[in-house]
C-alpha cells in the first residue's frame, strides 16, 4: 500500500481514486477545479462508447462499467437510472461492436424508428450528471481520500512524497506528460429542456443533419449535439442550438414547446487511442489514464479497475 496522487477530478479521476482507496491506498486527488468544473459535468452521461476506439480492451472496460452502474441504479441517491431506448443506425453495415458489452438487446421495432433507419433497442444506465458526480465525490471522500487544489504545468510539479502518480486530467493530460500530440478536443454542445414526461432515450450518431441524441433524466432532457474535432471554442452558439433542437424535435415531437432549462459546451478529451499504461522516465512511477473521448462515464469503473491492477504490479 502506498501514497498515490491522482491528477484530475472528473469522472475518470474520481473513479480511480475510489478504487485505489478501496484497495487500501492513501490517495490524494490533485486538480485545478473540482468535479463541477470538469467536462464530465456537461455530459449527457448515458452509457455508450462514443468518440473512442472500441477495441476489445476498451469494450471490456465498458462492460465492467455498465455492470457497476447498473448495480448503482438500485440506489436512487447515486443518480444512476436504468432507461430503455434505441441506438439508430443508418449505414448498410453499422458498427455494433458495443452490443458485446450489453447482453440483452434486440432489433428495434418499426414504431421505434424514424423513416430510413434501423436500430438496436436496449436498457442502458443513464446518470443524472450533477447528482452522480456529487455522490461519487462524497463516496471518494468517505473512503479517506483527500483533495488538493493545485494548478500543475507538468507531472514533475506534483508535490513530493507520493509513491505513484496517476494522470487522469482529461484534455490536459498530454501537456502534463510533456506534450502528447495525439490528444485533441471534440467540442460538444447541448441544450437541456424541461422533461415533459419522457423516459426513453434516442441516439442517432448517423443522422444526416448531424449528431443527435435525446437523453431524458429526472427533470430535464439533454439534447445534443455536436462533434467538432479540434475545436476549442467553449462558447454556446445560438445557431447550433437551434439546429440541435430542430433535429431533436423531429425525432421526438413531444419535446416541442418544452422550456429550455440550461445550455452548455464541453470539450471531450479525445486521443487517437485510449492511453492506459505505466509511463517510464520519471523518478516516481507514473500511470497515464486518459484519451476517453465522449466515453468517460462509459469507461470509468473499468479503467479504474485497470489502474488498480497496474498499481499492484509496481
């Protein structure tokens, strides 16, 4: 057992901190902003591998996370809900590799589909983002994890005294490790509407007019979105919002006239491939855990378990 610094307080960093503390380590989370300021707070937070390379190892993490989130759904205070919905497909040969992590799924019926689409219907975990992150932050603290507010320019600036450093700082991770040029943002814009009573979600990555998703939570419905690779602008674009709403309402007419509750932009921390490995060349062992794109919630518990295993090899 050792002293471990986890750099990053988003859903990946907090999940890792929880798992390491549960294994008996003395853990400190270091970040320049807490979970409310992380990109995780903007996410629709439905379990689904998005903007990430769905290789077997990633799908293993996704499956473990789905199982963990499904178990948390039995506890309302966690903010995790199990909801049924449909993943639309519009290509002749769609990528359905994600279904290997979802044991119960079926072909969508005609009444679940818009014209010109097929799809897969299943039950997936959805997190009420703020409630889930608040619960996770409290659960981490209850495990004895401490928190430090610090702005780091590199992993070498982590205060001394730690036996292992885990870099899980999302989009900033590459810079902390000396400039990983494979890291890039994918800008996502959402608008949240008051929930008119919906429970079914809809994901339409192949929508000809642009990425579209409708994810009902408790009191709101997250409507998205965009997938602007390489874009750093975090300003809400009114024209983009109007287009998102038009696509969402076309798919789910019940949203017409629903009041806007809030709006947001987040930068998904993407990479050419997920990086989860021990990094050599530092006086203190460093583990990289970043590059999860739009799949932070989807991979969080699986990646945390893998980091715990890597720490055990040091």
